[in-house]
C-alpha cells in the first residue's frame, strides 16, 4: 500500500513535469500548427539558468529556489519569443518548414549547451526541506514531489486564468478554433503567436528548474528526454487541448511509474503501447477535436 | 472550404497537379520555368551523367587521388574508402527516407529505427544462428518488413504532425529496447559483428575496398528501386497524396494503402542499408536508433533538396563529409587556441550543422540541388532567353 | 461625394493552393445600399470576398474609399473599415456569444481603446435581441440562424465603411431567412453591403445593384432591378434551375412559377415561399 502511494505521488509529480512541457507544446500547436522540437531546449536552458542563479546564491535557501524559478521562466520565455520572431514568423503558414527549423534549432542548441556547460551533468541542490520526506497514508513521500505538483497546478491555473480573463487569452482561444476568422475580425493574430510562445517557453523554463530539482542534475539532454514524453502526452491528450494535456500527463506518468516498478522497468514501452492503443481507438486523442 | 469557391475551370487545372508525379524525377527542384524541351533534355542527361559518375566512383579505390581538406587521405587508403563508403551509405539511407518524405509527404521521425533493425537484426541473427550471411540477411529483411508493416499500419492512423510524433515514439521505444537488453544487443556498448559466417572478403581493414564496392552497389540498387517506385502507378498516387490528399480521396482512391506501401518500401530499404552499415563498421552502437539519428536523416534530405532523388544522394554525401571534417576541425589545435566565444561553437560539429540546416530551410528552399539548378538556370537565362529568368 | 463608389476593384486575380479561382475581376460597389454579387454555383463569389479580405492569395488593385488595400494583410483590411460575414458563419463555437462579440470589438480607428459606440451597441441590440439574451451561451450550441445573427452582429458592432456578407440565408429556416433579410435591410441603411446571395428573392428585395460572375470573371454589372426582373437574363447569366435544353420562351411563358423553381435550386421550397411572402 505504502509503495503504491509513493508510486502514485511520484507519478503525479512526474506528470506535473510532463504537463509543464506539454502545455506549451499543445498551445503552440493548437494556435499555430507548429510542432516545436526546440521546446526541450527551452527547458534545458531554463534549467541551466536556474542552476547558474542557485550556484551564485549557493545557500540552498527558498529565496534562491524562487529566484531560480523566476529566472528560468524568464529565460525560457525570452528564448521562445526570439525563436518565434526570428525563425518561425519568417515561415508563416509553412508548417513543415517551421517544424524543420525547430529541429535544426534543437540540434544546434543541444550541441551548444554541450560546448558551454560540458556533456557531463551538473549537480543541483535545493532547500534541504525538499530532500526530506513526510508520511502520507503510510508512505514516505519526498517533498520535491509536492513542489512539482504545487507549481504545475499553479501554472495550469495561471494559464487557464490568462486564457479566460484576458483579451490575449480570448484571441488565443478563438485562434485555436479558427485562426483565419480571427484575422478577419481585424486582429493581428501573430501577436498571439508570440504570446503563446512566451507562455510555453516560460512553462518549459519553470519545468527545467523543477526537473533539475527532481532529478538532482542538469544535462544538455535533459530537455530532449522529457520532450519525447511530452510529445506522447500531447498526442494522447489531443493536440491543442490544455485539459487533454493535463489529463494525459498524469495518466502517462502514473502508468510509467507503475510499469517501471511492477513490470520490471517497462515504463517507457508501456507508454508507447498506450499511445498506439489510444490512436487505434481515438486517432484525435482524448480531448482532441475529431477530424 | 465550400464547393462554391471552385470555379468551372478547376477540371482543367486538375490535370497538371495530379500528373505531376510523372515528371517526379525532379519535381520540387525542377526548373521554375522548365518547359517540355528542357525536361526531355534532362531525361537524357540524367542517366548519362549518372553512368559517368558511377564509373568514376567504381574506379576510385584503384586511383591515387587526394583532395586535401575534403578527404583525409588518398582515395585508395582504407581510411578514405571507409569515409567514402559511409557517404554512399548515407546517400542510400537518405534515398530510403526520400520515399517517405520526399515522394509521399510522410514526415516520419522514426526512420532510424529501421536502420537499427537492419544492423542489430543482422548482428543478432549472425551471432545467434549458424546461418550464412545471405540467409541471415533475408531473415533480417523479412523481420524488418514485418516490423515496418505493423508500426506503419498503426502510425498511419494519424497524419501530419501526429504521425511525426507517433513514429518518434516508436523509434524511442526501439532505442529503449536496445539499451535495456545488453545481453542481446550489447546495451550501451556496441554489438560487434560476428564474422564466423561472413565471407572473408568482407571482413577487416584490408578489405575496406570491397565494402566500398558493396556500398556503391547498394546505392545503385536503392536508386534504381526508388526510381522505379517513384515512376510506378503507386508512386504517382503517393505523390498525389502528398500534393493534395483530399483530391486523391475525391478521385475515389484511398491514400492509406499507398502510404503504407511507401512506408514499408522506405523502411525495408533502410533495413538493407542497416545491414551493410553493420558490415562496414564491423558493429553497431545504439546511436543509430536515437532520435538524433532520425533527425540527422531529415537534415540530410532537406540539405540536399527535398523531393529530389539526387538531392538525397548529394545531401548524404555532403553531410557525411561535412560531419567528418567538422569533427576534425573541432578537435584541431587552431580551434583550441581561439577565444571561448568562437571556440565553443566551432568545437561542436552538431551546432554548426544545425545552424547550417536552419539557414538552408530559411533561405535555400530547394536545398543544395535546388541552389545548383537555380545557379545553372541563372547562367543559362543570362546567356539565352530573358523569359526564363523570372525565377 | 456620395456618388463615389466605396470599393473599386480592378483586375482582381486569386488563387487557392496554386489554383486560379478568379480571373481579372473588376467591379465597383456604390457607397450606399446593397450590391448583390451573383452567379452560378462555383463561379468564384465566395473567392471574390475572400480575395478582397486578403484571406487567399490575390493580385490586382482594390481601393477602399480611394485608398489601396490590396497589399494589406487581412487584419489591416478589416481595420480600414471592412466587416466580413463569412459563408458558414464561422462563429467561435467554444466561445460564448458575449466573447464572440467582445473579440470583434475594434478600437475606434483613431487609436482609441477597444470598444464600440453606444449607438452601435443599441443597433445590434435592436436587431438581434435573441442573441443578446443568450450572451453567456456557447456559440457552438446556437441554432444556425442564431449563429448567423452572431456573425452579422460581429460585423455590425464596428463603424465600417463596407460589409462583405456571404450567403447569410444559406440553410436557414424560412422564418429566419425573413429575419436575417430584415436585419440586413436595416444594416444597409448605415453601411454599404456587398452581398453574395443565392436566394434571388432576398437579393431582389435588398439589392440596388448587381454584379454577375461567371467562370471567375464579371459578366454583368448594373442596377439589380434591370437584371432580376428580366427572366431571360436571369437564366442566361445565373442559369438557376434552367436545364441546358430549355428554351428561353418556355421560361418567359411560365413567368412566375419558373422563377420560383429557379430559386429553389439552392433553397428548399418552403423556405423560398415564406421568404417571398415576407417581401
């Protein structure tokens, strides 16, 4: 029982990470039809930025962690904005080329991180509280899970509130549904593109800092390894659906944890099988619009 | 879109679009103002040029040619032949991907999986069974085609970007399987080639020349088969699906079987390339199953010129040479001594290749082949008629 | 001043996915009333509106109140004062009615905040009380007619120089055809309208002028009455209902009934009858 609780909570924590990556991917895809392969790099860069901050503070305080998160989010957002303005926008409406550009960017940036921070992982430490555990239903749960879950829920609520209560949010929601009609109402939808890239980049940057806390290190491959699961989550959840991404993140991560423990490390394979099964039953994903 | 937007003239306009596949040889990279005459001329030029190139490539191991800065040594040396053979293999691999992406428009992010199936499959069959090389290759090919059919059938349930992600996920699963089962695949280490049943003429550094010829023969084989597929009826339907899937449906054809056929043809040929890859390198590492490797294939095809067979070949050769030279450059003393701002990027070959790729996508739509065609046309246009220069 | 056309189009050519759908269309829209854009199914009426909006690839000159707009992106065209009501309404189904309207509100042209004049709000409220009552309902759950009203309201909220309205009565019940026609008639008192309409009864009631397209070109332009009251020209230009083999005399002899059946090639018969009755 206590093992199961630990696995479930850990799964939800990992799902929170997936969601932080997948939310941006899904929003960007939903609005712009762009699959962003460079999203993992936003995450990695956010993680390194956070590490640089905490390294300089080097006190393992909460302030240092909060600052890392803020800087990680800001760096993620800025890089994402630059990507959109300099690369994606030039290829407006040319979806295949847009994907190719992000592929090239992903290859180049991972190599650049190698060059700057080295191929070996750098180790990250946070507030001591995160390494401690608390008893929940008989299981000893490491506190970092709670941090992951708490921040991801906050990000989810923040994005939902942004989408619901701001004019940009309105434009984005309308644009996901019918982009050309948004322009036909006199709205420059490209502004919204930059905004979703910024939101996605910030979420990925936060995800990077949290991932480095959770795994205890940052490496140039950190983003790419999470990105693949985020892709799977986005497809299972239905491209363009934030809620779908949230649900699929939890389902995928929990299933992965359970399979890893009870079926001798087959978590990754089970996730791929789940993907295949979902596609066979519902090609548009859980919450995706039916084509 | 509503039917009322289609004017009566659409029937006439249909024809060039759906039959474009017949001139599919060089459709995307084709001369913008290419008329019938130049196309016929190209039809004649292509095989002749190809034949000349083939003869040159075939006698290369017998010659003592040096191209400083491009090749590491004279063309008869094993090191250079190994690199050249790798170039040819990459060209073949790019051609197999051309079947999926270039012809059929299937953006797969899992193509490396089939190279890995070929290389690991043959390696494991040779190690575990007493089969000779050829029977082992047949077994591996059958296995590879079965895997491709199964995974293709599932992946093609979705299209576009979802298809890309699903193929990526399957390839990732393959990569995980390889890494997690060291007793069978060697895990993170390499799987060495078991040479007991491999003809001696294909083993060892002294026989690199033979392997080079095998790689050349493979490239010719793949080129012929891909050309044949592209010009077949299935190839035309595949090309039409790429151009306009809806129209293919309207004409009463189902895109799915043709897409699956293209997927299996491309994957099956990649399995064969993988087998030769194993022979050439006397082993295989899990890197060939990684997502990065698939992305590399994509880079090669786009670099050379998307939609063009010769683009794939040129891309494969140029990429391999570039990768090799950039790696040499990265570890050279010249780069070591540069200030960090220059040294860091220059010491990362993938950074340079990735950046080059981004630049090609942004500024050179037709890739290297397209660039070449445009330059040639520019020269011809300036010399001859002015009407063609509009490109 | 009022005699100057609000929209002047010269040599408009357009493509969809590389395929030419309009060829050298030239037309003028007077600065008042409704101008009907007519033609057989598939001659490029919808494409003409989309090309004017910049929603499809186009070339040629388009002048709005004397200013060229043919090189502008869609949202800029709209900001110059063009309201667009697309063929299939294209309301945002997952947004509420209020959100649909809020999205459509443009800043008042001279750098003002988002918002519309009280007069416009009143106009929309008067015209479409139904949808104002349903502000918090998701637009996707509305009936076709209500969605059409949302689409019209989106265009009417702003001070426009011209409305482009594409088949507003398509697929509507007879009662709603009448309501939409009434609304358009009132709207046309404050803003000129270029209207694509298959229902000739509606076109006849609303349009002061008519432009006829065929094969992606303009084949007729002039006062709507001249065209629509002349059965032989209606059949020749619009081809509605008439079989290729039928002679013109036949049409003329069966004046009234033939006229009705022509309209019904696009609309269901009861629909047409009621629309006729309301006019």
